[in-house]
C-alpha cells in the first residue's frame, strides 16, 4: 500500500502538539486575553519559561517512546514511562492523572488505581488521556486506532468519555497523516464513534459553543472547532490559545490535528526554534512513522 505522506505530516503532528502546549502554557487557567497572543511567552501561574512544554507533551512523548521501543502498544511499558515523566515534573500534572500516578507509585495496580481515582473524585472525564494519545494516530491506521485509544485512556481515566474523545481525534490524525482530506477524516471519525455524547457534540461541532475546559468533551470540541474552521495551521493554533481556559491542552490537541493536516513545513520557524525538545520530537515522530503498524511488511 502506498501512503501519501506529503509534507511530513507525522512530524508536523508531534511538533505542533508541543508548540501548542508551549504557546498556551503561560495562559493556562486564565480568562480570554484582551490582546491577541501570537508569540511564545513566559510567565503564568506556574511561571513557565518561554517555549517550555508541560505534561501534555511529556505524556505524548511517553506514548511515542513506548510505541517506538516496543514496536506497538504495551500498557505496562507505557505506564512505567508515564510515571517516570510524572516524577520529573509532578506539579505540572492535572488532578486526575496526579492521583493515579501517586497510587501507582505507592504500589496500587494501575487498573485498580484508575477505578479508585474515579470513585474518590466522583469523576474522571478530564482531558488528560486525550492530550497524550496522538502518537497512536501516527502509528496505527484509523480502523485500529479507535480501540487502542480506548484502552490507552482506560489506563488512567476510568470514565469512558475521555477514551472516546481521544479515539475520535486520533482517527482523524491517523487519516490526516496518511494523506486523507480533512473533511473525509472528520466523517470517518464520526462514523466510527459509538459514544452518544461524543458523537453528538464532536460530530456536530458547528452547533455547540466553544468552551475550552478541562472536561474531555469540551476540550476536544474546542480543538476540533479551531482546526476545522481555520485556513492555516498558525491561525488554528492561535485561535486555540486565545480562547483562554485550559489553553495548553486545547493548544496541544489543536496542534496535533493541524500539524497532521498541514505538515511540518507549515509550522512557523520562529516557533520551531523556541519550543523545548524540538529535535527529539522530530526524531520520535520519524521513529514511530517508520515502525507504524500498517507499514508494508509490518505485521504487528
């Protein structure tokens, strides 16, 4: 099978994810800015450095590294890498993920930890499992990535909503990286989605008000809307971070979609120069693309 890779879309997806994360990081949890933000900045409530990424990128890197090293989805290896990333910068992680990793570090089995966190917090439908899953879309073809995305989300988030949001967006990234048009990728994701709420909101994104929140559906809807309604990668990503709210995660999710569609050459050089870990991200994207499960001759 021949794939139309075009403008290194797989590289664009992972790099733009990190850029969206870094662009939005200083404004995380803030109201919509009064003046349009168009460049990397420092500051914010977590005192971010200019170009510094957050847990969104750290977790996506963990997924990418696990896929590249294991040659496929390995839950045990992935949890180990996610915990290692958490130990590096624990203050950057959201409450659901943090509670999960703390339990796992204390010796609780992952599947029990996810259920305990859900029960104790009364919910686990936050966007933490959505932001990290995009390397799955690079690695797996669309028809396989849906189920893998659900499994990956369940590792940390017991509520199925996050998994179905992740699956919807990952199907799109998978198709986009393989040269499928934006409209076709969207229709494909909508056709595969089996969760009523996710299918209704994401599948009819034009009819819902954008709310850049921590909720998995709200975050995914905001990112999807910015991507689908923009004419360029730069506009999509700037729209996302200028919404306010959970700017780093909405920015990361928008970047993953936009990079998979417009490719790495569409990423402004000024952002590529400033984002933390750029060269490693390029390397990882290449590794998982070369090892992808639908590559000719690859039977994983």
